[in-house]
C-alpha cells in the first residue's frame, strides 16, 4: 500500500507539474473528485472500484454522446452524470440511515 501510494503520488506530481511547470485551473481536470466518487460508491473495495470506475466512464461517454447527437452544450454531459451520481449517493444515504418521519405514540394515551 505504501509503495503504490508513493508511485501514484509521484505520477500525480509529474502529471500536474507538466512540462511547463505551472499549475492552472484546468490542470487536475476534476480527476480527484472522480476518484473520491469511485471509492465511495465502491465502499473502498479495490475490486468494486474497477467495476465502478468502468461504470462512471460508461456514464460519462454516454452522456457526452447524447450531448453531441442532440447538439447540446458541452457541460450537459457533466450535468447528467452529476445528477445520476447525486441520486445514487442520496439513495445510499437513505438506505443506510432510515429516517422515521412519524412520531411514535406512547401506550395508554
């Protein structure tokens, strides 16, 4: 784990540093946020992370294709993917933390 983390850190450093040695707003290209989403959806299981990342790529490429075919804005594919992920995470929250909206009635009242 330590070695793989070090290799990933060095690769990220080289990727972000680039050849011009500057950092801009588009350097990371939301890679970290996608990785956080993949690991959370896979519940930190490495095998499920591969499957989840493939699913996210499928969603992203499909949404991009839909936006291209129907001549929509470039950001539309990111909006579609974000909405899908929002509802997946939201449903996971409500499955894990069941909320009871009814007040319990006491016996004898």
